[in-house]
C-alpha cells in the first residue's frame, strides 16, 4: 500500500517495506535540492516550458562535459488578468515568451533550443496572422537565436508534473503520436527561390536563421524579418504606418517601374516621386529606391526633355598675397575710404 492510498478516507494505515521506501524517497527529495550550475556562453542553452490554466513553469538547462542536462535557472509565475483567459495552447506559447524575457541575460548572444509540449505551440508562433499579442510575441522571439522543437512526455518529465489534470486533458498528452498537427503556413515558391526573400522566408517558417551565417548577420536578418509576414502563401512587408505592401520579385519590378514612370498619365516624374507612388500603390522590394533611380536616369524621354543642365559651381581657390604693406594695397584703401582724424588739441 502506497502512501497516497493511506491518505484516503477510511483507509487503513499499514506500514510496510514499500511504504517505508516511498517515505524515504520523499525525505530525500525534500532535503536534496538541485544544484544550479554556472552558464557557459560558448555552448547551447536548452529551455523546457510548460503551462497550466493558472501557472507557467520554465527551466533553463545546459549540457555538461558528460552530456547530462544541468539546471541553470528556474522561472515560474501565477497567471493573472488577461493570460487567464488565453486558450491552453496560447498559454504554452506565452510561457516560452515570458521565459525568454526572464532569461535574457543568459541567452541573448547564444543559441537556444526551446522544447515545447506540443507542435501546435510552434505553429502559433510561426503561422500567419501577426496582429495583436501574437505579433508582439513573434517580434520578441526573433531577437534571439532560438530553435523551437516539440517534445514528448518523457522529456521534461519533472516540469510536466506541475501541470494540472485539466491541462493534461486539454493537451491529450497520451495521444501525442496520433494527433494531427496543425498545418504550417506555406509560402509560394517564387519567394522561397528569390535571393531577396529566401533567408527571410526560412526565418519566418522556422524562427531561426539559416545555418552558415555569422552571428552579426543572423541578428541583422532577424531585425529585418520583423516587418515581413505571410498571408495565403504571399509575402508582405509592413511600412511605418502598419500598412501591408505586396513584395515583388525581380521579374516583376521592371514592369512596375515602367508603368509608374512612363505609363499613361504618369508624367515621367523625378525618381523619388516615382518610388513614393509605387509604395503608395502597395508594392515593395528591397532595392526599390536604387532600381527606380537607375531606371529614371536611363529613361530616353527624360534625357531629351530634361533641358540644359546647370554647371556646378566651381570650388573657391584662395589667393595668397605677399608684401601686403609694400604693394600699395593699404594706400589705395585709404584713398577710397576717408578716415576721420582727430586734432592734436582733442577737438
């Protein structure tokens, strides 16, 4: 008879060898706390995150020389206000976002592998629809070099015990292998193969930069990808006003520039005005200003009707003067400008 059965109502207390071993294991767990290790920033960090209806719990780990996972820091918090109304899967994503913010001093410049209890949690942080809280979560995650992976129950089993019974039922944790995964958003092949957007699409789908890039290039790519989103397989860029602009590929830019610069009722305007009209019409590509300027300068009609160009002002050249007091310069100045003289008697 285990200790838990002995605590039930009208249960008989029978002290046996099995109950004694269970009692000794409880004493050992209460008296031996896990020892935290110092972080090594040249190695990868590991995060296990879990959430229930009312709490979130996260642990930061790192492998030692023998390959064993050692704890570095713990994080737990009771949910309040708005997070209490989140669905259970959004609570799992919320736990990861809050943990990353709390562990910022450890993981800011290191590679992080984050294990979440379900593949749906990763899809919440990668699929389309970047409005509201999810857009802020993704923006916070993209600052870090993080790789999100789903885990099974055997991993992070100690933290899984912190989850409530309702959380187990909501996650269907015994049916993880048979549960159908939420579809990951698809991006059109023209964007995946474009040299302008290939790395950005990879980052949006996986939440980590492509392999082979330096740490500086990874951070630059993540900051650049904050303004991009995927909707119905198409790639969009968000301007400073929050308006989504259609991203164009290399094969489409020439037709757009020709239409907005030399098309009907376009007027062959200055290249900056042409670029602004293209942006206001809802089109964007990374080198829009350079390409529009080159196109407008090479326009044959603009060159004919531009008129005569004004010559640029020549730089001023200083003239050195020698023997200023002997060449009569001061004498000529005195003759041209009368200088009043005072009398000797002071009048």
